């Protein structure tokens, strides 16, 4: 499927090229046209017997259409196997009950983050796209340098996915103090000879702005070219990150129909803890491809810029930025919203460019009435503050017997708000992180034990004792791992760091 820059209809790319480039040279995001998606609806009835891998292949063949069957098989089998995903019954994304609704558990990958679903497979896509050979192949000239901004989970998932992949180098920028202590430890202890990690003095939006600026920086582009290096991205601005996330929406639907929780054809809601708008956008694409979705419910924390946008059509990032206990959602500029605007405007890249120019110049934009009503037709939006988040962790445990992390808890709180107004449609909450990763927030909600004298690992043990829920090995093993990366930089020094890294490759 041809992909286009959201900001310029004359810039197009094949999927492989778009995955290598990450971002379009004009700063736009590579995106399919809406009519191309609508023309490729999947017949879900025919897929009722399909496995996760079968669904993945069906979706990939539609959008990543320049990958051969063999290439897709290599990628899918390399990523979605039992070594990487240890969900119940060896399922990539298990679905379980929570009250009358459902939890789509996306955190059973190698770093206990939902990002693993995409970041275990992106390195395969990228290396295959680059040299048409397998992941481990050694003989391509160009190296790829992957720059990644993280609000916590992307960083570790990308470091893990790209570890020792030949011809690839990766640097992750995370905001100082913007991530949980376990997330920080996960990144700082990363293994592999091709990885580096930098703490940036700033917040996630600074990290994301930095990475976007580096891609379009003429000096860096030239130095990269002279050193035979291609810059790419592991953020959800890369279409190769987004496409794997479509799969679990379709899988959920098929699974619920197979288990007779719903009648085939009935619509369901998805409640998505949202930051950069990548995950929920994947849900919208799943809907365009034929999944019977009623509403995509956008759940935000105190940084509720998306709640306001969906409810009134005005995107306004000129507001206070809050650090919360759901740090992966502490974002004021949600990059993938640009793709939604592109799709809903009927691929009107001139219009999208105008909005993005407004955002850059004034920090805000307002969409027209037609797009406003399309947004309302497909989305609902709520937010939960810190107390509501903590109350949700408590109530999920006490009423439903489930332990959820703070991001999932934000979604849980938002679903309760939605159900107060509109009941009736079964909902699937996307559970995006293991509660063990945010154990210092979770444990006090379900136990009176004071935690100030306990380290993170003692907290994990305590949570395990109380609930019987297994501690993910990748998290507990951090206890004995050495810190390899403790660099902290100011924004102004990051460009030089990148240039030096390129020269050393
Ligand atoms: C990344 C992340 C989110 C937000 O996903 P987006 O695609 O950025 O909207 C939510 N929860 C967790 C735990 C995450 O890591």
C-alpha cells in the first residue's frame, strides 16, 4: 500500500522505505490513504479460526504490501514466539475478564510493556527492508541509526528489540525523573554493543522534539550520509511501529466472538490509555479495516489535552505539564493525532500542514466542523486525575480481583465515567503495562504495609505474596544487573552527542 506524508501529497513511499526513513523529510508522518484502507476490509467471519500470527500476516500483507510472504513469516515467527511472549497458554496478548468487561493484556513481552508487541517485530521489518535478508545478516553497507524518544516503556522495549541486531545502532533519550525507578533501571542496565541511553534534562515532549529535529537537521543528515548511515525511528511515528498494533484489536474481536462473549457482528468498545495516540490510532485503523467497533474511548491522565480535543475540537498544548504516576501518558503533543487528521480529512495534506504549522507557531489549532463530527462519531474521551487512578487500582483489586498498573487504572476510571452515561456495549480495556513495573504506586493501594523502607524488589516480593501474581523475570532480574548508562545531557548538547555517535559507528 502506498504511504504518503501527512503534510505533502507529493511525497510518497513504499512501506519498506517508509519504515527505514521513520519520518518523512518534510516532518510529516507516512500514512495510508483512507480509501485504500476502506477498500481492503478484512472478512472477520472467515478469520474466526485464525491464530494471532495468521491475523498479523493478514494485516501486514495489506499495509506492508512490499514484504514477501517469506519475509513476513520470518518477522512474525522471530517476534511472536514463546521466548518473547509468555502470556497464559503461550498467547501473545491474552484476554481476561475484569468485572463485566475485558482486559487485553498487552504486557507479556520481554520488557513487560505493550510496546513489545511492536518493538519485537520492528527490527525484523527494518533489517529486511534494508537488505532484503534476514535479521542477523551482516552484509549490507548502510547502517541504521535509530533515535528514540521515550516516556519510559518505548525506550527499554526498543533497546531490547534492537540489541545486537547487525548494522543497527540505537540511542534512547528519556526525560530525567519522568520515568519510574524500575523503568530507569531497565534502560540503564541494557545489554548489547550497539545501544546507548541518555537522560535528557526535560520532559518527554522535549525528547520527542529533539528526535524530530535531528531527523530534519541538514548538518546531521550530511554527516550521516558521509558515514553511510541512515537515520530511523523506533517511535510510533514509524509506520512499522503502528501496524503491529492493529493486530490485537482484530484478535480481541475474534477471540470474544469465539468464546461467545459477544455475538459475531456485535460492536464493542476499546478503552485505550493514551499518550502519543499511536495505540488508539491503530484501533481506528482496525475499525477502517472492518472490525465492528462502537467507540474508541481515549483515556488520559491529568495531562488531558486529548480529552479537550476530542470533546471540543480544539487542540491546545498551552497548559501546565504534570508529572503523574502514569508517566507514559504525560504528553502534551501527541504525534499520531496528525495521522487521524489526515485520514478524517480525506487525505487533505494541505489542511493537515496548516494545522501543524498553527500548532508550531501558536501551540494550538481548531479543526473544522466536518472533522469534529467524525471525531465524535468514532471516539469518546475522559480523563482521570491521580486520586481517581489510585482509587481504580483499589477498586479493580477489591471488586474484580485484578491487579492493574496506573496506566490501565486510568483507562478503568475512564470506562466507569463512560458507563455512567452510556451503558450496554461490552468494553475491552487495553492493559498496557505490568503492575510490577509501577509497584511503588500499586502496592500501597492494596496493602497497608509502609513502603518507604522497602526497595523496588522487596515491593515486588510483597505484591507477589499478597496476590499470587507472578513477578516477570525480566523485572526481578534487574536486581543483579550492572548500570551501564548514566549519561545526563542538556537539550543543547544532544546534537553533538548524536554527531559523535555517528562518527564512532
Ligand atoms: C506508551 C504507553 C501508553 C500510551 O500509548 P500511545 O501509543 O503513546 O498512546 C500507555 N501506557 C503505557 C504503559 C505505555 O507504555
